[in-house]
């Protein structure tokens, strides 16, 4: 017979505390569908719903209200026991920067596994636009960060390289438009600079019709046929096509995803986190 377990209770708490299946799933580094499946299993075990669903999120039922303090007590006890039994003695605080436009599943897994292996290290994670990470490392506001550069320096450790291409929807021929509609990142970064340099070098008139902070946003505009845009090869789907020399777009740069650290920083928590990140990318 299936029983309540800590995984179900932690998912329940995450959704209850955020009031949203989507936000609760993100808190525990799961997809929304995985979190929904866990809640469904919990409700099947209890024989009663724990949430009332509504348009903007979820609210606790009477059963959910009764379960809430129990779930808090159980998960606190288990977390305390795990820390006591698995602690490796590594202590300290680590401020980590991870980009919000990379493989979130991999990066979230790194954080989760590090926290379990080194429970006495306090993690402060900034998940944001990575353009600001080099400055944060230089000022000492971050200890370690993963971010993209065009030209890595001696202080960088390359985790992955990816060729960039101009891409266009397979179902919309925008090359005949004048001016050419373009989608760009709306922040100051080398991706935007490289795109603008290529556009000016092509000699074609262009107009920025869409801008976004994220790869997802730019990709969506290109797939919808709104504009062409510069993306990494991993963003290429069956709905997109690459534009090459024959279209006036050639020799685009390679993006390097790098691991950077604050100047002079090499304490034990930093070494452990760097090792975890290297391991994750070496097996990806």
C-alpha cells in the first residue's frame, strides 16, 4: 500500500505556500506537470482534495488546512535528521549566480544536489540576466557565476561552446521585407552587439520590431514569423531555419558558457560548487 512520503509533502508545501502550481513547482525545481502529478497522488492517498483550483491559482481545502502543520513538522524533522547524518563538515556561505536563459533543469539540479551534499553551506542564489554577473564578481557581490561571453579571459573556465546563427521561421519568408524586421535582446550584451554589427555590415535596412530579455521570448517571436533573430544552435527547432552566407548573414560568433569566480576567491565551498558544476556539464 502506498504511503505518504516526504516528496509528496514537500511538493504540497511548495504549492500551498506559493498559492500556485507553477510557482510551487519552480520552488522545488520541478516541472508543473510533475508537481501536478504529485499533488494528484497525494489526493488519491488521502481520498480527498487538498486544494481548490481557481483561475489564478489554488487554495487549501479543509483537508489541506489540516495537513499543512503536519507537513511542516514532518519535513522539518526529516531535514534536520538529514543535515545531522550527512553533513561533511563543510561550512560557510556561497553566493551563486545562474542565468535565467540557460538549461534551468540542469542548473537547478546542481543546486539541489550541492545543498544535499553540503547542508551546512548557506546558499544565496541569484537567478537573473547574466550580463550583470561579471560586474557582481568583480565587486565581490557574487562568489561564483555561470554566464556567457564571446571572448573568454584567463579568469574563465569554459563549460560549453555554441555556434550562433541568424534564424527565421520556415513558414514566413521575411527576407523580402524592407526594412527587415528583427528581434533582439533588450539588454546590453555581446549578443545584441554582435547582431547589430552584422545587420549594419549587411547593408540592408532593418527595423527592431520585437525585443525581449530572454532566449524564450526572442525564439517565440521568430517562430511566430514576426522577425528574424540571432540565436544559439540549441534553439534551432523544426519550425526554424538558419540564414547563411547566401542570405547575407555569415561568420556569426560562437558563444562560450563560462564559469567565473570573484577575484582571490578559492575557499572550500567555492571549490565544491565548481566541482559540482564541472561534473554536471561534463556528463550533459
